[in-house]
């Protein structure tokens, strides 16, 4: 009887989803269909999109290729371990490759870590500061150093991942499959394969940047996150329909709330404060330059996802410490800091994000340099004297817009915990905020901006009637 009821609920679920898809297709306006047709009329854009889809297909296929010497039928414990917490976040960014013990298990995150380290070094070490100012040659050297650092990071992480496989999987699940300890050959070969896997993903991202729609590395991360969405969505829908918790009305409310959160996140990513800059007229030969007004777009969230990444790194310290400590000897506050859905954990997490937003914005945005560049180019802000007053003016504006931006960024970061407390599935709640939602929104906007630029270049209409799409980088 239970099996029959479950089957009927599953059929109802399938019919419900099919109706939603049909309704969405019928809802598409004629202008939307024409825009899609125009996209594929442009030969170069069509080739770039198809090439990008091919690269994505290769990446997703590699996420299911299990490491040689690992039994793919014995991965249940690893998948359970990587369903939440820090490992759950890593598994989401790798598109499930981490839980599959795939050759792409470490994903693109070592490269992201190396890029962040190089970026921080560029703020403190003069050598990297000089490279950043050398133009194209300096960027090539920085990219080469980043690749070398990526190999070093993967070489450190790979043995730890293999050790975790030994701890989580049955002894007979790893070569030589007889319960004995893995051989040295297995360790060395697995480390080399994991390093090669990360480097291959980097190469795929660079191919998308050069021959695809652009933003290759970011697109790889986005695809990894989206790859987990069907599983999370199905788990949430199954809990509402088959387990009788909430029902379809509650599920529709969840979707409506998710759409509202996405809209607010788009506003956060695109929000800018434009500072007018007037340039004086210059006559060079027979031509006149300047005399126009431009704008400096100051981002409301100039720090991006970095504050959340830094705050998460700190917040995972007590959780890691708790694993290797005696629970009976830990105080109440320390226990509270290990509960990711608890009040104190999210309160401290929120405060850290606000603090790191101010810190990272102050480090990356240099009002003195901006004021100096404006002065060198013969520009000035109307009503503000060049020099120190311009620097103070820009600094004041940044302080004012950073405060609401940091508060909203903190709300977005703790949103998964809030909806999880309200009964949303743990996997599905990750799409309500945090790093994953900010990356998704930012990469989608950047990709749409790239496609729209191709359309406008060929004198087609853009993707929207109200104006051009803005990515994560503001326009002058």
C-alpha cells in the first residue's frame, strides 16, 4: 500500500513539473523567442555557444570518472560525509565530483585559492605590485605564478583527500581490494591524477574564455553549482509530496521566496553609485578632446564574495576543532559555534562578513589613486576641488554605500541557515544565499552581457528593452 502511494505521488510530481515546464514555454513572449533566434543567426556567437556546451559536457563527464583503484559501488559513506558542512560546500563547487571520488574531485577550487593568495600578495609585496602595473606581460607572469601555486596546493590537498577516502570507505573498496593498505603506487598515481584533473579543468576554463562565451573559470564553478540543483530540488519536492510535509502550497511559497531572494541578489550585484567626472577641453592639433562628462561607477558590493569566503574560513575553525576534541570538555559558547543553524554561529558569521566587507573594500579601492588619476587626466568632480578633497569625497561615498551593501551581503550569507530552520531541505537551502547564489547571479549576468554585446555589435536588439545588461563590473 505504501509502495503504491509512493508511486502515485511520484506520478503526481512528474505531472506537476511537466505542467510547470509547459506553462513556462507558453509564457515566453514573441520577443524572447526572436531574441533566441537572433542569437543563433550570428555564426560566431553560435559557434562560441556550441563550443562552450561541448566543454561543459566534457567537464561533467569527467566528474563521474572515478579514480583508478577505487570501487565506485562503495562510495555511500563519502557521499554522506560530503552532504553538509565544509565538505558539502566543496562538493557543491566541484559539481559532485568530490563525493564521486572522481579524477576532478578537487575541482577548480585550488586555482581559486591560488588566485586569492596572489591577489592578497599583490596588496602587500612590492614585486607583485610591480607585476600588476606592467600590463599584459605582468599579467602573464602573474598567471604563470598562479598556475605553479595551484600545482603546489593540489599536491598538498591530494594526499589529504586520499587519506579521507581510506578513512571513509571500507578497506576492500580501495586497491588491492583485499583489505590491505593501499600501495605506494596507488598513492603516487592518485596524487598525479588529481593534479592533472585540476590542471585539465583550468585548461577547459581557459578554452571557454578564449573560444567560448568568456568567463571560463567562473562558468566552470557555476556549472558545478547548478549540477547539484536537480538533486537538491528533487529531494525538496520529494519531501513535500511523498512525505506529506507542507505539500505543494508550501513548495510554491518556497519557489516564490527563492525568486525574490535572487532578485534582491541581482540588485546587490549590480548596484552602483555613479560619481560624475567632468573633463576639461583639450585641443591637440586640429582635434578637440575632453569636454565631456563621464561617471565612475562605485559598486555597492565592491568586495564581491570574498568577505563570505574569509568569514567561512574562520567559522570552520571551531567546527574542525570540535571534531578532534572531547565534547564533554567544551563550553556552551564553543558548542553553539559548531551549530551552523544556531543563533550565535550566524550572528558571529554576520558580524565577520560586515567587518571583512569594510576591510576588503578598503584594501582594493584606493580613493587617493583614483583622485590622482582623475587629476592627471584633466578631470574633476563638479563642486569638489581636485586633490585631497576629491580623495575625501570618494572615501566618504564608499563608506556610505559599503554599509548597506555589507548588511545585505551578511543577510544573503546567513539566508541558507534561516530557510533551513524554516524546514527547507539542507541541500536545497544552499541555493537561497551564500557564496553559491552570488556566484550564480554574477556569472549569469556576465555571460548574458557577453551575448548581448555580440547582438548589439550586429545591430540586433539587446536582451532587454529597458537597457543594456550590466555584469559584475560597472560601466564608465
